[in-house]
């Protein structure tokens, strides 16, 4: 077996993973090989500088001052773990005659590699996101080629030039298809590896929410909401689409993860932080409609995504997302409205119109049920009793 080449791995896999381009997958690397590669990190400075420069470029659109990044052993392990997982869905794996036992060994190695310590360090979280930000965009391009005397299919590879030459004479036809993330990395044995990997980069889950991704663990990510710069970036990314259904897709997934959070035993401060963030997202959607001529009219967005006749087709978490401010108004009114609402009359009117329309669309039963779940986690201090007025002179 050829010795692993760290410089080649960085150039062919890590750099295109960060900067974009064709990611090349080779044979899986064993734990002892990864340990040897980690010892060689200091000897491949040009390749490491290229990777860290590319990561800095990724972060430059996210934060004002990207931190200085140094690719280290933990990030090497995360990259190799992803590489090994991708090996199992690579077309060339058939040529390796991988047995079920060998496949399990590759999966176990990948799982150990991606099981790096969870972190709340801002620089490390940004570094991991910059490394893995394109995870949900990974895709394999398959090409089906037919010509006058035959046909062939190339999985993840470009057809040889000789097969596509003289197109009109040889009646060459090409059909290109994409195998996306949900097919590549959602296989039963690989999905746990990806879930573990994503828990190490919660910022990627918040910024690149994907319908086929493992559920977000808010307990791993809630600390990011307390970073004003990052929470603002997450909020704007979540609702960036102009298509109504796509605009609420990410908020619905975040709200679905909030539902799961409430089923566990979260800290009250974390519940308040996530609830406040989701209310802020709802306020941004109302703010986008303050230019409407009739501020008290029904919301076109809510009408499109909360249509009663399509209630059974709503994405999971969507009703919770829009009902949350209404439910909080019953449990703790301080969390039920975005800060500064009183100072924005136009927004206050749209907010009130949204809340009334939500009650009509999702029903009071949904709101009451959500309020009941919130009460189990939120302690609301009762107002102090007014002092008794001393009796006057007789």
C-alpha cells in the first residue's frame, strides 16, 4: 500500500473542499496513518497556507475581522473522517472489492476521526465552519454516453475524449445527472458519521441548513446566538430567499429542532435564547412587509405557507415557528415581541396583523399546546404585591 502523501491530500481534497472545485477521493486512511500525517503538518507550509487563505476568504463574507487560522491535527482528523466516508460512496469502491467487514472498519475509523471534542471557542468554531462549509453542496456528477455502436456510464468521472469526439458523425449523446448530498451521505451506515461531524461544526448547521441533514442539537449551538455578529449572520442567511416556501424552510427546521430541545431537559437560559432568536426571525419577516400599502392587511407570506387546506403538507416545525410568539404571549410576554417594537409603529401594525393571522391559520389549540410545553421550562416571576397603604388618622 502506498504511503499517504499529506501534501497531495491537502491539494486534492482539503483545498477544493474549502475553495471549491473537484474533490478527489482516494483510498481510506487508517488511524496510524493520520497520526503520522499530523506529525508532518509543519513540513507542508505552502499547502497549509493555501488552505488557510481559502478559509479566510470564506470567513471574510461572514465576519468583519476573520481570525488568523492555523490548520491543526483536529481539523486534519475531521477532513480525513469525511474523506473516508466519501470513499464508501465513491464509484471506485467497487474496484477495491471492499467486504462488509472492511466497510465496517472504514466506518468505525471515520467515526473515531470525526469524534473530536465539542468546542465553544469562537476561533475554532469559525475554523471548522470554513473547512466544512460546503459539506451540503458536495455532489457527484454522473455522465451517461451513447454513440452509434454502444453506450457507457461514468460515475463521478469525465468520459474519455475519444468517446465524445465526432458527435454528429457518431451520433454521440451525453446525459449528465447530479447525485447530491442526500444520496451521497445519507446512507444508513454513513449518516451517523456525518451527524457526529456536524455536531463539531454547529455554525455550519445554522448557516447551511439542509432538509436532509441530521437534526440540529440546539444545546451545541445556542452559545452562537449570544455572539451578536454570528447570530445576525445566521438570521439573515435563514431568510435570504425571496420564494415564500424557501424563505420559511430554514426557520421551520430550526423550530423543529427547538421542539426536540423542549423534549429534553434544557437550561432555561438556553430555551429563552432560542425562543428569542426565533421571534426575531419572525419579526424580520414582518419587517419585510412594512412597505405594503395596507399595514393591517393579511400577509401574503403567511397566506402562501400556512394555507389551511394544505395544513398536512406543512414542513415540520413551520407551525411552531409562527405560533411561538403567540404562545410566548401567554407564558412570558417579555419574550413574545422583538425588542424596540413600540418604537416602530409600522412594524408593530404588521406584527399584530401576523399574530392575528397565525391564530386563524394554525388554531388556538396548537398555540395552547405549545404554551403548555414552554411553561415546563420557563419560570416567570410573579410581580411583587403592591405595598399596603397605611391607614390615615381617624
